[in-house]
C-alpha cells in the first residue's frame, strides 16, 4: 500500500506529535481504542489517517484529566454537547475530591516529618527527666490487629499505651489536626526517658525507669511515642521511642539520677 505523508502518519510520527510513547499507541491499538487505518504492505508499519490525530489528542487529553480507559471509551462513543458537559463536570468534581484527599495526606506527612525533626534533637539516651504536658489528642486505633489496616497509622506518629502485657495503639494528633472522635491524653507530669532499639525490648527500658524512680508514685501504665520507626529506619537497633509514665505523686522535689 502506498500513501503520501499528507494522508497518513506513522506510529512514530503520531507519538512525536503527541509526546507519548510508541508502546502506548501499540497498547491503544491492541484494545481497539485507537486502531490504525491500515498497515504498510511491505513493512507492516501502522499507518494512521491524518484525521485520526484528533481522536488521539482527545485520548491524551482525557488521560491527563484522570479518565480510565473504560471512561475514555464511553466518552468518545457518547460525545454530544450535553453529555460532554455533564461528564466533564463530574470528572472535575472527582478530581477536586482527589486533590483534597491528597492535600490532606500531604499535610499529615509534613506534620509527621516536623514531629521527627522536632523530637530528634531532644533525644538523650539514658537520661530520665520529668516533663509537664498539657492535654494532648490522639485517634484511637485499638489493638495491634487493627493497626496495619488503619490509614492513620501510616501518616501520623504512633503512640502505644502499655499496661503490663496489654497494648493499645493510637495516632498522635497535632493541634491543627483536631477532628471528630479524638481521644484526650490528659495533661500532667510524666517521667520520661528514651528507648533505642526494637519495640520487643522496650519493657526492659520501662523496668529500668521504674526501678530507679522509687521516690515517685507512678501510674501502672505508660505511653510510648514512636520517633524513629519502621517507616524511616530499616535497622530496628536504631529505632527511638520516648517512654512517658504519668506521675501520680512525688515524695521528692528532684529526681535522683
């Protein structure tokens, strides 16, 4: 078959005009979305009529708008002014919703980064101190079996309430993240120290703190804030967790180190 360059375009020419991969055009051909008008009888090359570029441009445009292949096929097969306006309006609403969700995730990530950067300079392994906190807020995640399926686990600093062998997980919220169903970690004085290493050994650090703070009456539970965890460090020996034990009553003004 012969054709002039004004009548037909090769797959390479279409790809260059639209700034897309040749492989993408081959895929569109394979699923019947953009089928070449013919093939060169000698080389077997795909040949597209020049007017097919309008369909190709429409496909590229719709992909940029976030349409799926199925949606694009429906769009192209039902193009009327009314249908087009309705579909574009619906897609605009979907994109705005996705944008809001992504911005929410980005804000959570930025706050988690800020939390790590804020806390790391304060870490002093081996030091036990008394800190005073106001009310703090968190989202309740529950038991460990609920942890990994919770979105907030991945985007917010994790805190763990330990009472003996019982563990209860939460996601620490910053002031700007106050939303419905938040739980309150009541303010007060806490006996605090840092644990470096795997979570499985944290009970040893807790026991050490309690053993060396007999002049304080402490709660029978502690809350642990993950500062460096599996999301930012692969080596469990480098994990850093802050242990905070509520002080119920003190019999000394100063902690004896």
